[in-house]
């Protein structure tokens, strides 16, 4: 931060100070522009390598599987180990996951079914794991996610398994017992719930709250403390 002198200075001195700041900013901006060009070139080079990997795999086996979760995990662990900041490890991993997602889409776009509708925490988990370049398809129920994977309509499915507050999602575990599908990855996601009311609604006039049973269970203590209601009103 630059502090202006507290004593009077001439217009010439003020102009020199401002000129010095402008020169430093311009130098930094030119450096950023150069770095952006370098990043663009390297990402494009990485994408070209990904396409070559696809050609090699297809030449060896036309039915090859392009997405390798263990390989992606290995790359992300290496990136986080090499990271010296100032971005933290999770943020750096997120950036590289999106780069890998875009490069993988050049080889073969991944189709992922998840428990919908759009905007659910399950979709958020799917995007966190597979990146924005994956083709994500919302399903109306957990059973439908399993059926889509079993039928080969999608490559992977994402379903909720456990919540630290409410415990396991029994429907998911029961469906796994009846299915031949295997778990190949895990996503940990921080969950936040919000209570929505009209801008004209007074807090003391809220008489009924609607939500999914799982959400009620996860927010039970907060609701009991702030909105105690007779049974049947939630």
C-alpha cells in the first residue's frame, strides 16, 4: 500500500509519484499478460498430448476405457505435493481437475448420471469429481442412477452415501446390495442448507416448512431451536 506524505507537496512531486505507480502497474500487467500466454500455450500442448493418448489407446484397443480414476488421483496428489502457494492445495487441485476434464472430453466425453434435479448437492459432487466438461444427466431417483449405469447409458453414476449429521443413506446402500456396480471413487462435500421465505413473511408467522426428509433430519437441531412447531407441520 502507498501512503501519501502528510505534508504539502507540489503538483510536480505528486505527478512523479503517480507516474511511478503507473509504471509499476504497467510492468506487472505486462508480466501477467505474458504468463497468460504461456499458460494458454501449455494447456493447448497438454490437450494435444491428450488427443495423442486417445489415438494410442484406440489403436491398441477400440473398446478402451479413457477415464482412469486412479490416474487422475495420482496426478492431483502430485500437483498438491508440488504446490508452494499462494493458492491452497484444494484450489490448485480444482483448477487442474477442470483442465483434465476438458482434455478428457477431447478423448471421449464422460456421461455421468446423478440424483437430480439440477442444482442438487449430488450434482455438485459430480461436477467436483468429473469437472464441468463431463456430460451430467439428472435422474429422478437413486434407483434410476443405478439402472442407467447398469444399462451402459452412462459411464458413471453419483449417489449420496453418507451424511456426517444424519448418517448413511439407506436407500443407496440397499441398492448397492442388489446391484453388481462397484464404487470407484468418493467425494467429500460440505453441505449448507438455507431457509427460504418471502420478503414479506414475518418470522413469527411461519407456520409450516417444506423440504426433503433428509434435509429435515440434517437441520433438525437448528429447526427445533429456531422454529419449534407441532408435529405434522414439517
